[in-house]
């Protein structure tokens, strides 16, 4: 696996984010199931794509700066056929390293109650449950996590 930092509008990043949104829409039976402000080029501090050994883009993720040394993991996604390959772990490791280099002290994230696979992944990666934060505070089904860096 090889992780590269890319611009928000990188074609592979765009395609992967579309795949993530399609999967979420199907899981929640709602095409607009995002609580909070959707990420954009204006508020994502860094975005990355993970590629397999053949160079195929198989996953993506980014970080939003929350201020006060905190960041939020956004748009983490690995294509279903590449899950279990280590792509998500490689991607999260690069994002955490990027955050540490900038002096961030923790990362937060929100996932949903219909994403037990995401909950398992983040828990295994050392993220613990926290009270819903920001725009997620009143969102039904939101599950929030945090990890000190």
C-alpha cells in the first residue's frame, strides 16, 4: 500500500468520495444522511489517497482542522473489495502522522450507528467513544470517537 497526499479535486479522490457517499446513502436509505457540514476544499487541511501495489486507488481520507490542536477525520473510505488489505490502517497512520507533525494533540471523528465495521476499525486503532461534538451533538445515530496523538 502506498499513501499520497492529493488535492481535494484529485480525480481519484473525487471518485472515492462519491463511492463513500453512495455506500452511506445505501446504508441509511437516505441520500443526504450527513449530519454536520460536509467537507470541502475550503475546510479540509489535508486529503490522501491510498493505492494498492498496482497503483489502483482503493481508499481515501482527510482531516479537518477543528482548532486548539484538534482535527476531525473526514471521508475515510476503502473500496469494499480492498477491505481487510491494510489500506485503511495505512491511510489512518499517514493522516495521524501529518497531524502530529503540525502539533495537533488529538483527532476526533463521527460515524453512524449503521456502520459497525467503522466502529470496530476505529476502536481497534485506539479511538475511544466520546460525547457527540459540534454539529453531531443532536444528530440521532451519531457515534463520536477520539484519540490522543
